[in-house]
């Protein structure tokens, strides 16, 4: 991972769920579906014990199934 990507991750992102979700979205956008799958697994693992993780998993599924335009709640 390049330094520029690492710097982008540090700006305004405070939780592990948010960082994983950002990387997941990037992997999907760049069509690295094998990487995206692993990141989604990590998000799902976090969701087992954390409400924020559950929200991140929901957003990840919306990102891929709804054309990367999550629905407004």
C-alpha cells in the first residue's frame, strides 16, 4: 500500500470499521474483488460484536449491490 493511500486513510477516519469500509469501496471500484471479499469478511467479523461494524457491513453491501449509491435512510 502506498504512502498516499495510507495518508488518505488517516484523514478523518477514526475507527477500524471506517478504515476497512474505505478500503473495501476502493477494492470494489478498482475491481479487486478477491481483496474486497476479504475486507468484507473482516467487516462481518467486527459486526459480530460491534453496532458500528453492523452499519459498516450494511453500507458495504449497499455499495456493491446498489451501484455504489447507498440508499438514504
